[in-house]
């Protein structure tokens, strides 16, 4: 996730992701809330993808026999 910053320009606040301006809003408090909400949604999306990913299982039959290694 890129670094977000909130910059005041005149009477407005600009939310930036890296060098790119992505949102203009009148209230700093509202800008902070929106950035926080967006970050939480991104985390939930990542967690959901990890939970939905196929699990990797390993049968003991497919493991090499290490009992005979000198």
C-alpha cells in the first residue's frame, strides 16, 4: 500500500497516495477517516484472499524416508 498523506491547499485538503493526488475534501477530519476506512478495506481484502487461497497439504507417503540417511 502506498504511503498516504494529507496536504492542506487553501481551504481544502488533498489526500495523496505517493505523489498522486487522489481526493480533495473540505475537512481534515473527514479525510483522515476516509483514508483509515480505505486502509481497513484493503486489509480485509488481503485477508479474504488468503483465506480463499487453496491450502497446500503434504501426505506423509510423499515425503522421503530419512530414517536410512547416514
